[in-house]
C-alpha cells in the first residue's frame, strides 16, 4: 500500500537551517512518524532555497530572471519561459515571490541534484535508513491548463523506469515507453503538501523498490531533461520563426534583444531596420513575422510601418 503524508511543524526556514534536523523533528511528532526504511522524502524547493540563502530583493525581478536564464523559449511582454542555468525549462526561471517576505524573491537552488544528495546523506547518516530524497517545484505543461509539481532534484531515487525491451500483456514489444518516476512522486506528494498549509515536506511510503543507492551511473533529476537535439519544442512557434528570420539575415545574435519588444509591430520594425532590409526582402519578412505575431488581420497596416522605397 502506498501512503503519502505531510508532517506539520517544519516552520519558517532561514538561511543556514539544518533541514535534516527540522524534518526528523517534524516526523517524530507526526502520527505516521518516524521515518522508516524505504521512505522517499519530497521537499519543496522553496525551503531548500531559503536554507541555501537563495533570496534577493525584488527591486528588479526581470533582471533576476535574466540572470538565471541561458535562453528564452517563449515571451509575451514581461512573461517568459526560459531555459535555466540548472538545465530546467520554466516560467520566469523559477524566480518566485510566493510564500516569502514581501519585497523579496526566491531563486531556485544552484544545483538541485546536489542539494538533494546532501539532504539525503544527512538523513541517512542520522537514521541509518535506506531513504530517497526528491526536491520538487511547480511547472506548467505546454498542452494543458494548470500546474503540477515535478522533480528538479533527486538522490537515492529511481528517476525513470524504462519499459524498452519489455513485452506488454498482449505480446507487443515496448520500445519507447518510460515512466518518469521522480516526477510522478513529486506530483503525488504535492497533493499532501498542498500550497497554503505550511507543510513543505511530504513522505511517500510503500515504494521502497524505487529507492536506490546513489552512484555516478545512477540517473538524477537533471537527466530527465531532453537533450537539445531531441527536444521538439525547444522554442515557441513565434520565437522559432523570429530566430529563423534573424538567422537568415545573419543576425541570430539579436534574438534575445528582439524578444524584449512588448508589441509585435515594434518587433517587426526592429528586425527589418536592424538587418537594413528593403524592397522585396523587407516585404517578405514583414509578412512572415506579421502572420506569426498574430497580426495576420492587419498586414496592410504592418506593410506601412517601414515604407518600401520605390524604384
């Protein structure tokens, strides 16, 4: 039987806090405690970041997002989905201003897998138990409304279970199916933690078969991210078009700055004037970008933004 519960009593976490001690104390006071062999401890990234001092003033949240990003996937005004320095694809680079003092933002842990490993090592050393640790954070899904938690860090947990090479009950050979165990555990644990209860830790009990001994060959949460060449959706449709146009005119390095425009008309002007396009070239680029910037209905207006010189 699988049991998931979130102990009370963690309290507010500050920089330098001993998370292992806080978790063990909370578990000792819980009816389901203490921890037992095979438990998987799922910890929201917020308290990891707080303990690691990953806070900053919120004077310029956009600058914080930029500093935490290595590339933009999609952008609409100030809203951005980016690739983070930690290898994640997240809205606002995971920079968060919820469940934290007003005027402050929280950054993701620098290396969530390393953070998970340190916490697991502390818990194992103090209990002598076989345990797994997952660090979770909230993420949206490209094709679905709402958010769910996923694993951004893991230690001592089987993060993925591939069915390749197995046969289903009907005799079909499985080739590509794989269960994202760590993400499923993170999402399930979130149902117990919830968002507003002040319970940032949950324990999943009954899945000890997915607790493994860490090692250099054992996949961690970062390994769940698709490699660039395997990612069918590395950019949004609009952003892919913009990058393609900029690449065609030899200005791919202007991609990030072009995306900073808050309205599509000024973005189109920037692309055309920045590349010094005129005539048919300017007209073609105007039309391509107008369609992909949802300006299809006003292409005649866009055509007048940068007048085409007459012969």
